[in-house]
């Protein structure tokens, strides 16, 4: 359930873009109706409207996620606040300048922020964020915790590079597809690999 909750803005982003791509005139009319006051020049072309609408929906979905958690009295993870700040900044730039380049950079900046947080918290503050999140579920040697944190930081760094490669070498439509299916698949593969690596320690800790 949490996975779907985390993926909620991405799913809506993908769905709105695909709808706008298939209905460019309707997408332009919708963008003109709701986004014209936020757009430089006040005009969105049919080609620009799908990514602008998708970006606006993703921003609203992230706000809705935080509002839901607050209303339920639950803690909002720092990473979700960071995600909101980044998507608002880069998404807002995409809408204002009607330029998809900004929103294409958003995943890279977010992933690199995640990776930097892991590295800085360990090097500067002596705190292993992965350990803080998982130590109640599994007991590991200190060296393995450090390796786990470094592997996640490296993974996020590589994900950011992959995002830029796809963004600059393929069409916006291909990037949108990869944003949902490619990144999700890579994340699943990495988590499965981590689980296999940690399985022997789970057995040993019982």
C-alpha cells in the first residue's frame, strides 16, 4: 500500500500526460483555462499542454499526499517535504516557461538529494539513515550497514544519471514512459538484489 501511495503522483503524471498526448486540443483548452495565469505569455500550445497539465497534477498530488498524512495525524517524512519542494520549483518552472526540460531534471535532483543525504548524514553526523529505518526489522554488522548505505547512495546517483540520459536522448513521451515503468522496474530489481544479499543475515539473526 505504501508503495502505491508513494507512486501516486507519478501514476497521475503518467495518466494525464497520456490523456493530453491523445487529446492535444482538449489538453490545450484545459491548460488555457486553468494554467494561463501561471504561464509566461499566457499561451500553451497543443504540444506543450500535456506535459504542463501532467506537471500541475503531480504537484497537486504531492500536496494531497502531505495533506492526507497531516489530517491523519501521521508523520510526514523529510524526503516527502523535499520532494514537494523540488517538484514545486522545477514543475513551476516547466509551467511558467512552458518548457519540459525543468521537470525532466526533477527526478535527477531528487535522487541526488537522497544519495547526498545518505552520504552526508554518515560522514558529517555519524548517522546511517538506512540503519535508522531498518534496524528494528533486521540486525546487521556495522560494516554491512555502511555497505548498505553506500549501495543505496550509489544507486540513487546512477538513477539520476540514467534519468538525464533518457531525458536528453529520447522523446518526452519515451521519458514519461520510462519515468513510471523504467524507474519502477529498476527500483524493484535493486530491492530484490538487496533482499537476496541480506537474506543470510536475516537467517543468522533468528
